[in-house]
């Protein structure tokens, strides 16, 4: 039996990969406009980074990481998310020595051992942004506006930003106490995971997707109920800035996100019509994360979005741009001498940046012309034994059917001129 790709992975094939290029290029343009620079971190890291950075009580660390021992018996993990790695690089490469804030973005594959379903894979791809070294509400608003701007440029509709503040360690302690009291007599009704969270991190019970746990926690005190004055002021300023920027948002007190490192602002972007996985972006502030992994006290905020989910939304809403022809000309060569001459001509044209192909199977004129039409070529450059003797190239416009003869020594100049007019 033929070997198949691992469950929860996918092959990105020609015909589909162009959609990825479109999304990735749009992302790069937006990040450039906002002053964010790209960072690329290793695909695997020391397991401890994610245990300390993401959090021991998270589903990611407890259930979903791809962890292995390397040949030196060191525990390594394929990165399940990007923020911890960026913060590790910020500390290790001393990026805090640069003018602050440091504004970074990344794109690449992540890995989680989850149950594959629509929009969810075991190897998936994320685009993320991290801003390190600034704690003003303006930064939170800019990060959310970058997300909003990206989706507007892509043409997506039906979007809504869900926002909450999960507070700082001071007001979180007050919330923890109130939540404990609320759940004390309801603990036995929670799922097994939430019963464990009750002692270690009760806030994450509010993030449980189990419908029964959601019913049990209906009416539970939220972080908004216990915000200190500083966190309340921060959150109110973020909301005011977003309103002024025209971003559509909804305050969602139950939004706590699934990672332990969040403080103050937490947010998700929801979109209609892509099924159960309706969140296509999530993020928030993590003012204690850099210090948690051994760096200096550094405020930070960021987000990550799954590219597969964004592509699914673009597909459902029909927002992909019309595909542009990939091929300018097909060089049709007939006979050994013509193939040799045509091969040299094709490479000279490619050297000018012109997309040109030629038949590699020695097929007939009719078959080669069909291939030119199938590939969407604008022109056919026809060279046979007779044309070689007369030192001409037949230039056929595949749209109009018009055909002209071009002196072979001037072929590169003429074809290049036509290509430039069409660019």
C-alpha cells in the first residue's frame, strides 16, 4: 500500500498554493505599512519554554504537544504556537537593547495533536504579531486595528471583534477568590478537566467548551467585575480608541482565551459561515511572559491567526481575486534542431523575466498548441525546420489568432516589447 501523509496534515498543491501566496503577500504589505519586521524562529524548542510560557494547566501543554527526546536526551517540542518562541528570541538575542517597542511578525507552521476537523489540522499555519516593550492602550488598539485592516483589505465581511479584560495579578486574585466561592458547591458538576482547573487556574473554567460546564458557570463572576482602577482605565481607553477607529467590537466577559500568559486585554475576531471554528484570530496582552521565561520585566501584546481558517472564510465569501495568467508564451519547437535553438531562445527570454515554457515530451504541433491553450499562454512562439532555414519565428496571438513573422535575431527584442506592454 502506498505511503500516505500523516493524519491532520495536508498537501498544498498547485491551483491552491496561489491562494496562500495571495494571503501571505497581503499580510506582508500590511505589516510593512504598520512598521512590523519579520522574525523566524526554530520549528522546535526546548519543551520547558512552552511549559513555562504557555502554562502547565493549558490543554496545549497537557494534551496537544508533539514532544520527543533528541539524541542528547533533551526534551524538545514542535512549536504549538509562536509567542513563546518570539519572547525567547527577544531575551536570548537581546532585542530589548533596540529602541522600544520592538514590533515583530511571523508566519509559519505550528503543531498540535488535536482531533482533525474542518479548519483544524495537526500541522497548521499561523500569522502572528508581537509588540514588546510598551504597555499603553494605544498599542493594544494598534494591534487590533492591524488585524481589522488586514481583513478589510482581503474583503472579508461579517466580522466582529470580541473583547475582554482578564486583569492583572492584583485584580485576578480577587476574581479567583470570588470564582472559587461561586464554584465551591458546583465543583462536582464540572468535567474532569475543570475540576482540576478549580485548584490550579479556575479562570480557565470559563473557557471550557463543554456545554454542561458552560451551563454550570452561567452567572459566574467575571474578570470585569473585579478589575482594579488601572486595568479598568486601560480597558476603557482601548474601547474608546477602537470606537474612534471604526472597529466593530463586542465586550464578551467570558472571553479568557486558552493560554495562561494573558493579562488585561484579550480578544478574538469572529466570522460567520465557517462552521464551529468561527474564531479566525485571537490574542491579547501578556505583560509577565518575558519575565516568566527568564528575561527582564517587559510588557507585551500580540495575536495569532490560523491561515487555514482565513482561507476558508475567503473561500466561503468568494473573496479570492481572479487568477492572473501565469504564462506569457509557449515556445513550440518541431524537430531536433528547432528544439535546440528554441531552448536557447526560451532561456534568453526567461533571463529577461518573461514567463515562457516549451514542450518537454516531443509532441506534435497540434498537441503543443493545445498545451499552450490549456496553460493560458498569451502567445505561441513557433519554430520548425522551415522557420530555421528562413531565420524567422512565427509569433501567434492566441487571443486574436493573428500570426506574424519575426526575424529570429530580433525575436527577443520583439517578444520582450510585447511582454512589457502587457505588464
